[in-house]
C-alpha cells in the first residue's frame, strides 16, 4: 500500500490496539476514525465515547463530526449526557482507552497543546487542553498518535498540558495521578511504549520498510531500544473500510472508477 | 460568591434580547452556555456585543469564534476556558492569538473537566470540588491550582475552585414565560453554569405555555426560580447548531475565516459591524442569511435525528 498517507497508516495501526468489548474515549479526527475502523473490523462491540456527552456513537460514513458536541457525533448513540458527566465516568475508571494527538511530546510522554514558547511570552498560543489533560489523567490506557518528526518528539516539552510520566520513575503516581497509564505511542514510523521502571519512551516495532536509523533521526531525544519487531502492513480491507468511513461510499466508488 | 436571592417570583420574565443584555454590567463575568458551535446563545451573544460592554470576563466549556468578536470590540479582558478555536477544519483562531500573544487579553486555561467541576462547585454552593484531574501538569501551576488531602484517607487531590459567573447566557429549545426551561439532546455544561450564576438569561427557540412544560416535565433542565429573563429567539443559536432543529452553518465559518485571511485581525470588527451593528436585531441578521439557508440547515438536522 505505497499510496497510504501518514494519517491512514497511523489510524490503522492504532485501530489494531483496540480490543473488543472495551470502551474508548475518542476525539474527533483520526482517533474517531481509528475507533470506527476497529468496530468495523475486529472489535464490533467496542463502545465509542465522545466528550460532548455521547455514549455509543456508531458514525455515518462520510459524515463524521468535526466537533464532539455536534449532532453528527450522536448518530446511533445509546445515551446522551453532559460533558462533566462523561469525564466523571473516566474518573471512575470506566474508560479502557483514551486517544490523544500531540503538537509536542517528550520522552516521558508529556504532551504540550498549550503554548510554543512560554506562557508569559508565547510565540504561539495554541488552543489549549480541552479534554486532553483529563483523558491522559483518567483513562486506564492512553494512546498517543502523532507524526514522527523531530519538532514533535522533543527532549522536553515547552509546557506540560497533559501529564505523561512527568519526570519518569514513579513521579506520575507521586503527583497524585493514581489511575491512568500510557499504553503506546503510534506514529507513521513506529510503535513505541514506556519502559516500566524508568518510564522512558522505548521503540517496540517499526512500520513496514522503516529502519531504526530513520526513527532515531526523526526523534529529538534518545530512545530506549532493545528488541524491535515489525508491524504488519495495513491490509487492503482495512484501507478500504477506513477510506469509506472517512469519505463515504460514493467517493470511494468514484475513486475506484 | 454569595448566595442567590431566595427564589425568583413566578412572574412573566419575557423581554427582548437587548433588554436582557442590559442586565450585564461593565466588568462582569459572563458565562456562555452550549459548547463550541453547538447550542450557543448567539442571539444573546450578539445583543451583548451590540451593547459594547467593557472589561468583561467570559467563561465557557469550549470557546469558539464569539471570543474573537468580544476581543475585536474591546469588550473582553479575560477568557476562562479549556480550549479556544474556531473548529477543527479551521485551525488556530488567529484573532484570539493576536490579542493573547501581545498580552492584550488573558487566557486562564483549565482542563475541560476542571471547568465543568468549577461550574458544578458554584452550582452546588461549595467553594471547591476535589478531583483527580490536572495534577502534576504545568496547567495546574499556571492557574495556581491548589491540592487538598482527603481527611479520611490522606489521598492527594486537586481542589478546583468554584466559578460563580455574574451572568449566564443559555439557549434552550423551549421555555415558558416564568423561566421553566427545556432542552433536547446534549446539556453541555448549561445546568451547572446557570445554577452557579447570579443572573440567568435564557433564550428559547419557542415560548410555550406552562401546560406544555408540565406535559414533559422530565425534559425540564432549569426550574423557574433559577431564571431571571426569558427571550424568545427562533434560530437563536444560528450560525451554530441547535440539537434536532438545525445544523451548524459551516459555510458561515468558512467565510469568517476567509475574511480573517484577507483582512487580518480587523476582520473581527468588520464581522460585528456587518452582521450585528448593521441590523436592528437578530431577526434581521437571520433574514439576511436567508430563509433558504435556514431551511437547508433544518433539513440537515432532521436527517440526523433517530427515526
């Protein structure tokens, strides 16, 4: 599948991490697409929750919401509640998975979506946390999905909007974050996780055709590396389902013609 | 913070959006209901923008382009929220960036749950609520978030402080003249925002009889004694969506963002002049959008509703 975009590759890789009968707290965009793909492939009983207050959305292909609070996000939902209530389900520990993107992520999985530069003198004031801080603090297992570039994989984030393993070791638990954990980092080059004692980012597997040297070159800090596997490439079926979900059936047919 | 007045009268609270906006004073903290571009009380927001109040603080769950309009008219000193953007397809909010990066306005950034719990603490009449979110982050340090130890277990928790807005603006599907308020679909953070606020202004798509409220009492979101003013505002969330009734006018946002590209930060004031100041009221703004446009958005909403 040489015509795959980075986003497609990441979404398909991420979708495979979602097991059946679990509950995933997804955001709009790629996390929602990855969750929808999992439901249409190996995890038909995966429950998708959105922060606008939606439990159990099933998504209309080609008409995915661009806000978690709009009507399109509620298609097929089993329950509509309010925003605070959704996050309190997360705090209670009901949500198996959370999904986050990242403008910047560091070796401990800390994420910045608030500011480039300092808060006192911002070079770029980003939109802010939204629910990201809550998702990474409260969901049982969080996946970070982002393109693998040195400007994103930085030694230290400018600002910790969303706490990963903070300064490593047990610093996250000592800060009072007793619930959630970071599951994996999914990129267009690799699958990574966090080594259990130091909590530093560790290379686990490469996307098909990618080398360790390439991953190192695109990471702004030193990765832990021991045994490295290779991820099976996306299947034609996964790609077709993903594109239909994103574009709707008509455009897929048009593209094939 | 202070206590609410002990119950509002069962009185006719109907007034125009402009009369309701006059309840907001310079320097007030105004909380805006809905979220991003869903069920935002736009008729009330436009009336407030028209009144050119100064030194406002605005809080919301997720803030959309209305923040840029308040900044552009010089009305806003501070925004309190977890996220400011126009929406996913349009990237960062350039006018917001312009003002905040130059230090001309402040952005107090909390997490989404922390915002919800701040309103909830305000609504509950307690000074703070304990939570497991925001701990360990720079977000906590930036707003000087304090922690508290559980008196029973010693567990460390974040203590998010109550937020009690001076005025809440809420848009609903139905209300009676006394201020019994019903919504369909998502409630966003509206219940807590209203119950936390000192003064509550509700716009409704439709003013219904008290009997119609009673017939569907399970749908009532706010009882009359929490509400100070009721404004009839059909399509009162446009160009945002209103659950089950009409979809968002995404082309309106496209045009807004295109105007920012062309005119830079001045596009915000131009928008206010052309869409608010140029019209006598919100109905005239809707008329300019055109009945065909509104009908198309209504059809879009009907298609999405469960059959």
